[in-house]
């Protein structure tokens, strides 16, 4: 079953995709650098050969043309410089973007920007770094016919050179202003050469991946150690939770006992009733069940027990249980009062 995704790709495709991703990542990092630290142009280093108008290659500073190499000799990496007269150069304003994206945009719009049909020439872009307020960047475009470019590449390989770059040198700097070799590589007509820096970049990427893997491993290891520590402390934590639950239950019981003590404090109730009952009253019977109070006894004729208890503010309702119609005796007039505790009870 074919999924039509990267899972169906062979190793060659995977390697090419990885290389493209690495190049894209490096371009993105390069675009994030400040202008003074950004490298927009490829530096000229190592062996340099100049392509002349006569179609011969000469090592820079040597007047003798390079001849064909012998059989079995290895190709030497070199930078191939071509005269600007072989190319068509013009200044244009392009949307501000990375140089790689500018090159792709120019190749897609080559027939409008240059007098070349699409797929008939190779082009490169050299931004000047000036960006206008409308987001346009000034850039120079150079185009070279594909037939001419193929002839230059063939002459270089015949002379025993493996081109690392083919382009026009900047007159004031040891760097290439334009490089047409990427277009030839994209068409599959040339293979990129490996430089010493490539090995170090791959080594750096490998070390970076190793560091990331080491950090992940250490993080997983620390999480595992923490999980083991939590597991070892589980019995202690369970005991602590049980102790905390027991303490909470005991606190609740103590609070309930205090509330019941406050509500059912017989001595406090007796003291409050003693303070509330006026003088001239003799209590014969005192009954209290925590909520209801009943008093009975004798009083002097001018004493109102019901009014005194109501005035105390500690009872919700006070009522006489008898009509007090009994004859007054030597001891006094009998009374029987029932009262309910209220919010104003004494403590």
C-alpha cells in the first residue's frame, strides 16, 4: 500500500530532503542575523580559475590555459570566474525576502525581467541591502544563457576542476556577486562539491543533536528518579494523610462538643435565670432541657415574672402555664412560667 507521503520515499530521496532541509535551516538562521554579520555573498577561496572569452580556463594570475587532465586524475575544487560581458545585468526592485527566494522569484518571472524565455537561461540576484518604505528591495539581476553555462561547466570538468561556484566576482571584495552554479545543480547537470566547512557543519549538527538527546535523556532520567522517590515515600504520605484526616475529624468533634456545651450549659442557664428573675420570687421548681425552661413557685403580688423574663432578652417566648387564679397564701401568689431559649441567651 502506498500512502503518497514521505514514508514511500527511498533513501536517496530522504537524503536529498534532509539536505534541502539543512540548507533551508541555515538560510533561515542567516536571515535572522543583523546586517553587518549576515553573509549574503559566497567568499572566493582556494583555487580560482578565470574563464576567458576564447573559451579557455586559466588559473588566476597564470596566462597559460588549462589543458585536459589525464585519465584517473581527481578533480580539484575551484571557483570559476566569468567576465561580466557574458551576462546581462540590470537593476530592479523586488519584494524584500531572502536571497534564495529572490532567485526563485526571478526564475519564475524571467521572461518579464530579462529578454530570455523561461527555462532558457540561468539567473542570480544580488541584493544591495536597501529596502524602501513599501517593502521593496533594490537588487541586481544577472542572467546567462543555459548553453553558455553548460559550456563553461564542461570546460571546467575537462580541465580537471570541480566547480564550487561559477559566477561574477565583486570588484571591491573577495566574494562572488553572482553565482549561477545553483541553477545548474537544480537541473541535475552538476553535482555540488564538498568543502572542508561542510564536514564541520555536519559535525556541529551531530554534536547539537547529541546535546539535545543528552538533555532529553537526563530529563527522562530525572523524572524517573522523581517517580521512584515518590513511590518510596508513598507509605509515609499515606500515613500523613490518614493522620491529617484523623486530626480533621477530631477538630470537628471538638467543635461539636464546644457547640453542645455552649448550647446545653446548665450552669450558665441557671445563672442567667437567677439574674433575670426579680426579687420577691421564690422558685419551687426549676426545669430545663437545653431548649425549654419551666419555672414554678410563689411570688409577691406586685411582681410580674413573665415581664421580667421577657425584658431579659434571653428568651424567644415567655408564657404563663396557669391562669394564676389560685388564692394568695401566706407564702405568696403561685406562678408557673414556660420559656424558650432565644438568640440572646447568656454564656
